[in-house]
C-alpha cells in the first residue's frame, strides 16, 4: 500500500441539476464500497476507471466538522481491493457513480451523477474552501441547495441500505 494523501479535507457540497452543456470534463466511473468502521474512522475502497484503466484506492476519514475531515488515501492493488471487499459493511450498498471534473473560476469542481443508488439530482463538490468562501457557479448548473451540513447527502449515508 502506498500512501498518496494525508490531509485535512475541507469541502462544500451542493445539490444541482445540469441545465446546459458541460465544458470538457475528466470523466471517472467510480465504484465505492464502505468497509466496517474502525477506531471511529469511516473506511472505504474505490475502483476508479478512466479511459479503460482502473486504479484502486483505500481511504480513511475522521470527521472534524461537517465540512472538514482528516483524510488518508492509499493506492492498493486489485488483489488488495478484492481482499478488502470481504470486509464490506453489510448495512451499505456499493455506490456506482460517474464523476465529471472540470475547471471553473480557477477551481476544480467535481459533479457526481449517481447510478446506484439512483438520485434525482447531482452533487457538486468544491474542495479547499471555507464556509465563508465566495465563488461563482457555472451557468450550466442550477443550484438547488447547499447540502454541506445535511448528513443525508454524505456518501456514507447515501450508501445505507433502505
């Protein structure tokens, strides 16, 4: 396992609809599985595919506030990924989503469309911001609500079996 990230993650999250054409995007297909929690940390594994090539990531997160978390990520092998799948949390489903990443107003935005479970709107994440940060939204997105503080829109809760 190779540690690739050890940081405090600060992000804001918005419920949006796409109402126009997106700019050129980086498109990732993500399968996200939550593992049994350990020591108060959320643990997940991801299979991320871009242009037919897959990478596997293990992540741990510990909440500091509703929009700040200590996050550590490791690149793992496909074999380690398959082994960790045995520790999947049985109370959660694997999330399948398409992430489109693009630059807007000197920020990298991530737009998630959920395939499973199906959500009727998209989630837009903007990282490295504070609650006071002011930024503009692209005209091709209709912002419905800020959901940063709404636990219903945390991926770990979206994965809950209904």
